[in-house]
C-alpha cells in the first residue's frame, strides 16, 4: 500500500485523471459509461438526502443525518462491494444503503420513528443504522471472523466517523479483526467533525496512522474522489478475500451540512471552511471529467436529473404513506420470549395512555 500520509487521488478537483502506481489498476475496467453511472448515483443520493432533510423540516421526520458532501466516499466504497459482502453502517450511510438496493421507502421508518428498523438486513446484506458510536465496528469484526469460521469467501465493510475513532469499541474491533486476520474493511469517513468537535480534538496524528498500531495496512484517500475511493476499497476487499486480513481506509472528506437536523453548524464552523470544501465538491469534478470527454450530453444530464427527481418523489411518498404504529407495539419483539420487565413496562405505559384518553 501507499505511503501512509499520502492522500490517494485519481481525479483532481478540475476533473483531470491521475495515474497512481498502486491503485489505478483497480479501476482499469471502469470506462466513461461506468463513471457516468457513479455520477448518477451521487446525483441521486444528494437529491434524496435533500428531500429527507426537507421532510424533517416539514415535521414529517423526527430527525435526519445529512450526507451532503460525502457522496463520493459512500458511492465509491459501496460500488466496490459484491452482493454477498456484508455492510455494517453507522447512521449517515444512506448512499451506501441506496447502492445495496434498499428501497427508498424503507429508509424512512427509522427516522420517522414508526419502527426501530426499516429493512431486512439479510435481504440486502446491510445492517440497519447504528446510533451507538462505534458499536457496528465490533459487529463487523465478529461477522468477519464468522466468515472465516464458515470458510466463506465474502468480506465485510464497516463505516464509522472520525469521532468514532476515540471510542473503545473501534479499538477493540480493530484489535480482534487484525489478530484473527478477519476479512474486514474499516472505512472511516473523516468528515472533519464529530458534531461540534473538530477532528483535531480526536487525534494529533492522521487517523490512518492508527491502523499501523494494529499491524494492518492503511490508506488515506481523497474521500471526494469517487474513482479513488472505488479503487482503494476494491484493493482492501481483495486483500481481505485473499486472507490478508483487515485494512483501515481513511476517506478524507467533509460534512457540508449539520451533524443532524438538530444542530446548527454556523455556531461552531467558519464559513471559509465550507467554501473550501464546496470547491472540492465530489459531484462537480466528475461532471467536469465527463463533459471534457464528451460523455455527458444534455440528454444524459436530463435523464439523470429525472431519475433523481423521481427517486425524491418516491422517498417522499414512502414517508407520507407510513402509518403510526399502535403505541404499545414498541414493547413487541424486544425479546424473543415474554419477559417480566418488558411486560411490567407495557402495563405501566398502557395505564399512562389511559389517563390521556379520559
Ligand atoms: C456511544 C455514543 N456516545 C455518544 C453518542 C452521541 N453522538 C452521536 S453522533 C456523535 C459524533 C460522531 O462523530 P463521527 O464519529 O465523526 O461521525 P459523523 O457524525 O461525523 O459521521 C456523538 C458523540 C452516541 N450516539 N453514542
Ligand atoms: Mg465525523
């Protein structure tokens, strides 16, 4: 793998291609039509993300964690996966869920608060969002070890943030995965912020350095370069499948929106930072690349825009069609068997609801 401090880039912010001695070969098969598909994915997920943010502002969702700015990190890594690979995301990976084939309406119940989940993880090979910071990395380490015990040839990827690297769970997950050479890709989206704390408060050294301590290969990649992210993730997955164990990928990107719809980033962030990262926009550079190659006609652009608009409409419809579940159903399925404590809580809550109705 490359020099640990290098940030791998295959497409510059003005859309020119770079050759990288280690990673370009991993995207040799990607032609202009494929790049256009990656572009379309990014445009569509940016649009559905904006729609979900609007739905929250209109009171239709309880909360949303916007991915604006992180489209390339999510699409590039998710499109590197095979269908039988498994994904353990955190709560911002709507773009990854989209690539796994999760239906748009299935992304809504969790954020509308009508269900604790939204989709069947085994149908798409992606777990539902994890709010407990870093917990999903342990699930991934265990799943990866399970792949080996079963003698399978798939791999697992887990997504977490820069802030999560300060969490013990992430450290334990990397320790186990490395010691057992489990087929796990640790994909850190370093979006520079953990709510209002800058990444400089999490670590004095680049996050990628942490992989070294566990003896795993580690790579920093321009997280706003979809092609570079695709290449490094393919390389890490290949290594994992060959028995080479885990890799830590640090995708250097930026969270352009709020942490969630509950905070106001203007309280802690300089406008100049935002402007710099708008310049490094993940979608714009691919648009420039495609246009320069004559591979994005007006008709192509219109088709992509129509696709994004219909995806947004589908998401909105899926959200508005959700019925409120019966209040007491929140006690269902907590345990597989009846449980005395849960039953007591159910009775207590039912009694409380009775006081509201009278
Ligand atoms: C164990 C735990 N501690 C604290 C929180 C509260 N919390 C939610 S998101 C967050 C910041 C996470 O930042 P980062 O890992 O960089 O991910 P990002 O939101 O930037 O994608 C915190 C502290 C939590 N959900 N779980
Ligand atoms: Mg972060």
